[in-house]
């Protein structure tokens, strides 16, 4: 197993399958900038490595991804240093990979975590997993192409008009 960072583990030793594990179980895999960079690097590597035939993205612990990590206070909303402002934390997305990218949703997928799962080609959701877009009541605009994915995934579209948590995708 090779580690891209402490927050993302990458294992590409299993018969052509790269496994990307969000590895911040103490925060329910809350998404950080470091995590985003490591995920992009792993996806880019998978796309270019002919020995990788498929990619699986999952979370360590009891959550897939609880959304953005707001523990950094105001810095969470600061513009990235390396590029102009964007509501999209990725330069390289799961849909850019020319191989199947599978989300193995082992637990809650909330906000950005739900959107990341929706960007994958295939989603397998644990029976007790929940997903939600919880920003609707505050009037915030969703990020990372969420509207497109919500409108193209009927079960997930429930979260577009409510803030309820749902249990199937």
C-alpha cells in the first residue's frame, strides 16, 4: 500500500484495481484541501497507469465523507493559492478518468461527500448509509456541479428540494 498523504490512502496492488481510501475517520472523513490534492493525484495516476483497470473510492471508519472540514475557521473559505477562485475543489475529477470509478459508500455521504460520490460512474451504498445536501435552508448555492448530478440521479434528487437525509441513491 502506498500513501498519497495521511488523509488519503492509495492501494493499487489488487489485480488492476486502485483503492482510494479517505482516511480521516476521526472527522468522519471531512474533506480538506490536502485530501482533495491527494485524491486528484491518485485519480490522475490511475488514468495514466495501464495496469489499473478500475478505481474504487471509499472511506475509512463509519463514514464515506461528512462534507467539508470547517475546523479551519475562516481559512476554509480562502481562495486557493495556486488558482483563481472556484467552488470546485478539484482540477481532475472522477469523470475525467477513462476507467470505471466506483464509489463504495460505506457510511454517511453529506454535502461535498455526496457530490464526490455522485461524480463516480457507479455507486454501491451500504444499507445504513445516509446521504444529504444540508445547505438548502441557508440559501447557499451548491458546489462541484451538484445540480447536474442531483438532476441526473433520481433518488439523489430528493436532496435538491429538501434538507432531509436519505438512505438510497
